[in-house]
C-alpha cells in the first residue's frame, strides 16, 4: 500500500496499537496518584481507548545520548511539506533535535548534583509530539505532559507505545494557564506546532495557513502537581502563553531549590507581546520566586535556583 503525499509516495503500515492491558492501566493509575493530585489522576488521557488517526509515521530521534521514537503529527501541506518528513523520505536524520539534547543535558547535570532523583518528575507543558517528553522518559524519568491540540495528543499516544514508556509518561489533553477554565486555541493547519492561544501569534510565521479555533479545558500547574512531588525540570513551550502558565504555578515555583531547581521556556518577544506579556516581566516574576540565574540559549531561556 502507498501513502501519497503531494509529489511523494511511500509504503506504510497502518498500525492498530494495543495500548496496554487493564492490569497495566490500573498500576499506571496507582503510580500516577503518587505524582499528581488525586482529582487529576482520573482525567489522564486514555490512549488505550483513543482511536488511531491516520498512518503512523514513526521516526527515531538520534544525535542524543538516549535515542527515542516520535510519531510525526503534521506532514505539512502538499505545497509546503514538513521539512522533517522530507528528510525522512531521503533517509536523513531528524532535523535539529535541539530541545531533546538540551533536556537530556540538563537532567544529566541535575542528577550529577543530586537534584534529578528517581522520585522527581519532569513536567512538559506544550508537549507537541514529545521531543522533550520522550527525551526525559528515555533516561528513566517520569513525565507529566500537557498538550492542548488533540492531533498531537494522539501522536504522543503513538510515542508512548513506540517507546514502551506507558508507566513513565502521563498525558493530559489540557491547556495550562493562570486559572482553571477554558481557553480558545488557534490550531494552525499544516503546522500544528505553531498553534497558540493568540490568533495573531498562531499565524506570525505561517500567515497563509488555515487557522481553526478550538476550545480546550485549562488547568493550573499548582492544581495538578502536589507539593509532595519534586519537579526536576519544568519545560514550557506554549507560543507566547508562558507567563500565564507560570502565574498558575506560584506554589511550585516557590519551593526550595532541591524540589524545583530548573525552568526552561521558549522566549519569543513577538509571541509574548501577542499574549499581553514581555520577556522582562517573566524574568522578574521568576526572580521573585528564587530563580536568580537566567541565561538565554537560542530561542529558549534557562532559569535555575542557586549555583548551576
């Protein structure tokens, strides 16, 4: 069978994954209750019950110490294909797995300093298809992943299966914000990774792409992550909504360094402006919660407590 994509054609197998047995699901829920507040252990996204969507285009992410698989959510359009999909067709490596390398380096450093212990977790807000989530899970870390775009959530389910990490990764089809309720996400067709709360922000880089508004339930990190759970790394990539995510995590951010040492977030001044915030506002907010060292690294900002 051939899957035809614009001028390209490639063989594929349409898989129907068995997400795990009932006993595995029960033990996973018991495990999850150790790492989230009890009320949220019951609303984890059920990958086993989710329908398979489209062909699964799985690709191994290499050039990292602990490699892993992802399922590509968005092949782009026939006029403008996803560059990584084109690279796969040519037999090349996944392009620029920067966040995966970064996450693994941070976790190695934290472990070396006694901060990334087996009992701590990684929180991934704006997980997309799992470049950070599975990079952490490949190292044995438990991950709480939040993703508001349903198509991406299904691809995260694929990744959980492909990497055999159903006991490590706990997935929520939720937006994260400063208050519980609902937000309207603007889904960018052909570039789901650019979807944003701000309609203008969603199309800054892809003005010609169709945008579809979808309503998604929102939560705060403080309502999900219990005070008994140490968070080794908080990663946020939400297309300009970073400040609102942090505002809903004041209890988490106020913890001592050994319980919440490191925050990494995307810093794009244009996107922040569209969401009524600024990079300086975020920096001052984090410093007020003890993150006294912040450095810029490409398009990301790293903030940590105490000495690195």
